[in-house]
């Protein structure tokens, strides 16, 4: 479970964001601006991120606050799972990223697999939807839903150096490399292997 301070900061940010979107009274707007600043101060106090970066990434959105969606592609070959090595931290993750406006989850995951691994793929079915706050990820300023979509390779070849990734590989469940835990955990990878062994399992959902 995420720490209480993070839960409070995200709730304050969401309330202030909605208030700034829908309020018309100047005094209410001022109060919601103050509440947003308090959420920024909490994030600054408990993280190493600079204030301006927090304000830009965490407290700069408009409209009603909703969860962000992270879409991950799950590809197996010879009982091994496809992982890409992230340039941002040098660790390994399922190919994927933020959901893009205008694209369906299947379209997003196919695009991300191609861009990050070099493989062409076909999306098959949804395996799971997880709420990041219930899993062993580092604290995040956003409320994030993670979608895991099973895919099949249809062509292409491994691209070992792309804009975002520096290596591509297939790994057995008992020989996983160091994982980028901000993106996926060992427990989540194990859940995916369970679906490989038993394709009739229902979609897992938090």
C-alpha cells in the first residue's frame, strides 16, 4: 500500500484540480490554488524531486482529475517473456507506456511493442487490470491503472537500441533480469506466467 502522505497529496491535488476547473467564485479559486500548493509542498517534502518539476508534472493538469493508464504488452516465446531494457534506469520492463489519446488499448500496445522492441505484434486479449497503489512500486504522484495485454509476434526482429530502450530479450520465469519496478514487479511477471500455464484463468483485476 502507498504511504498515507502520498495518498493525501494526490487527493488534495485531485480536489484542487476539479475545484479550479469548475469554480467561478474568485475566493473559491484562491482557496483551491492554495490547496494545490499544499499538495506540491507535501510532494517536495517527502521526495527528492524539485518543486518546479513537481508543479509541472503533478500539479499542472486541468479538468477533472482521473487515473492515468499504463498499457503493457505481454509476449511469450518458448515459455520465456519479452522484456526491454529501459534507458531511463537501465532495468528491464514489459514493453509499453502511457495510453495515447485517439488510440485503443490494443492499438497502443502494438505500437509500443514495435517502437521499443522492434517486433511486430498482434494484440490477443486482456490479461489483467491493476491499480498501482496496491503493488510494490515506488511512490508515484499519479493514480495509475496498469493494463496487461497478451500479444503474439507476427514479424519484425529485435531492435537492440531505440529511442527509449537499450536491449531486448526473452527471459524464463526463474531467470528474470533486474526489473524496472516502477513499471512492473516480479509478482506481476509471475502472475503473467500463471496465465501462460493456464490460459483459462479469468482476467485479474484489483
